[in-house]
């Protein structure tokens, strides 16, 4: 992945989340390697990948309801070598980026869906991430909220320097913020390249939108 934001799309059951589980180390591939900037992640366990700099959000927001927003973010870097001051600075920076500073002391149980998504993003950008994977972060959001979320994701590369991998069913979001897109169906890639070209591919429309492919 050499582009700032890479997208993955495909119909339900295509294997998108399974692919993320392989990248995360939760599932072991039968063959092949997972390389990011020349480093083979396959040699690391899931917790070692996290220490290396892999961050991930899930389809369902992973926000602890009995912790405050700041505590939810802070726990992501509790085991790092950062000093207490550095950890506080990291958390404050992340919350400021997602406009959740005013909610820092609010319990996770009192957040709405959009605020939970923003907290998830904040959790992903602390602690010098190298690869951030977002699994359907726009799920359940309004058009306006999805627009705001897309703007935040667009800025992650400049903020952290991390590669960003995005799975989402919102094709408009993928088209707007992903410079390249991979399409998979039944666990196999059917298209990959610049998002504009991929999303106009008849094979992609047939697999993703359920239209019949036209043979010329």
C-alpha cells in the first residue's frame, strides 16, 4: 500500500473482514506474506503487531462504556514506553483532532453513535501508528456525519504518517477519499487500481451492485 488511503469493497460475505483479521494476526493465512514498507508483519503475533503500530476499528464500535472517552483512548498506549506526560499529550492531540476534547470526561455509555465512531478514530491515531485499518466506520451514520468522518480520515495520513486501509459499503465515501481500491468477491480479488477506474469497471458493478455484466 503506497497510497495515503486504500479502499476495500465487495458484497456481504466477500471476505473483507476476514482479510482484516488476517492482517491483524487473528487468522493465519495458508500461504503468502504481509508486508508493509518492507517489513513482514507475518512474523509478529497480534499484540506484537499492535506494538509495531497496527491499529484497527471494528464494524461495531469498540468503546468501553464504563470508561471515559479519554480513558478509552489512553488504554491504547498504556503499555508503551511513553512517559505519563507524553501519553496525556497523545490523548489530548487525538481528541482534539476528532473534536472530542469537550467530551474527554464523558462516559462511553453516554455517547451517541457518531461520538463512538469518533472515539474509535481517536483510539486508532494515538501511539505513532503505522497502519490504520477501519472496518465500516460509516455504518449507521447520517450523510452529514459520513461527510465529516471522511474529512477526518482524509487527514490521518498528514497527522500520523500512517497508511490507511478502509472497508466500507458506502461507495461514494470510497470514491471520495480512497486513491486506490481493491474489490473482492468470494474471497478473491476481482479488481484493483485507481478508485475511479475500479468503480467504473463492469465486473465490479456486476459483483458489488448486482448488475449483469455486459460482454461487448
